[in-house]
C-alpha cells in the first residue's frame, strides 16, 4: 500500500465547473479517471449495470474502461464540478483527450490509451459512489483545484498536484473511517493515548501502564492502534523515542552514550539495537563528522 501511495504523481487533465440542462443522456467509457461532484440537480449514473441515483452532495469516481451512462433528469440545472485525471503522469498524459464514445465504438489504437486501474491497491475498495458525512471541506478543495487551473498562474501545475493529493487523501481517509467506525468513534481517545506516549519517551513504557492510565484493556488498545496507525502502541513509543534521539544526535554535542541514557535505554547496546531496528542504521550514522 505504501509503495502505491508514494508513487502517486497526478496529472489533472480537466478541472471544470460545468452545468447541464436536462434532459441529457451520455453513454461512454473513459481512458482516465473522473471525479464528479453533484452540486445541484439530479442524475442517474449507471456503472457496469449498477444504478445510482445521485443527488446534491454525492460524489462519483468513474474509472478507466468502465461502461457508464449519465442521465440528467428533472427541472433543475445539473451542476457538476468535476476532474479528469491520471493518478500518475505518463509521457502521453498531455495528449489524451476526454472520451465521449462507447467501448464498441473505439478503434484498436484507442485501447492503448486506457489507464490501469490502481484504486484497488489499498486494503479497501474505493467505490464508484461516495457519500460523505460533511461535504463542505471536499467541495472547497474541489473548487480550489478548478480555480487554480483556470488562473494559470506560474507553476500552477505543481500547485494542482499538491491540492489533488490533499483532496484524494481526504476522500480515502473518510472512506477508511466509514469502513471502520470503531476507529472514528475513538479518535479522541487514541489521540490522548498518543499524547501520553509522547510524554513518556524518556523511559521504557509497558502496555500495563497505558492500560491502567486509560482503563482500556491492552488487547483493545493494540487492536485500535494497529487498525488506525498500522503499528502497536509500543512500536509507536519506540519509534518516536528513536526519532527524538536521532534529532539530538544530529543537533547537539551530547555523547551518544549520554543520549541513550536520556531516553531511558539500559545500555548503549540496547539503544543501538533499537535504533538499528527502527532506522536500519546505527546511531553514529547521524553524528556530524
């Protein structure tokens, strides 16, 4: 998962705030991805035979080569700010046009333009239909991206990459919380535990102490931490101890032996073992030559 996230370098092909007068119907596939937000109006979107009735506040992620039908109905203007993008810039990214054809209408050369769907590289599936509890933050970020592309200020392309990554992170985080309500409901408690761990980096810390301090069973704490942060609380404690020790090695003249004592290690050997386990190098690697 980390490799997938670390390689994202998006290319925003289209960032548009568009309005459609009903009735309107479009059937097609696309080469890239489209993130569509229903600002106003009503739409029926059929994706691979799955029918979704979109209303204001709904978000749709259309993926490469997925057959979809968009039908605008009712009396209201359909207001749909949307993005077309590649998750990773490719040599032909600037040359790809938005597709408005059905799959069976495409010629053989067009099949080479379909991007690989990488949205399933997370531990959970990113759905086509996304419903957020609060869309205000998402909506603002989306319009900021659209305004950035329209402004064409110097280096706007770099700015848009960062803005898109922020928006995408928000989306997948909200999906993650929706899939794991036991985490979202305990975020404040988890934050308190993290703060407590951060205040105790100058000594060894046992699960029993955390358990007693917060009146939560150690097994529950371990499960919540691993689900939320991908590591146990003791691993997190060791990680921030080593990070702070690394900082002190680089920016002070304290001997490494003294630094190991400051952070509560029983010996320089146990400090070195812990350091190498976390950072893959010995403490002396960070000492100024």
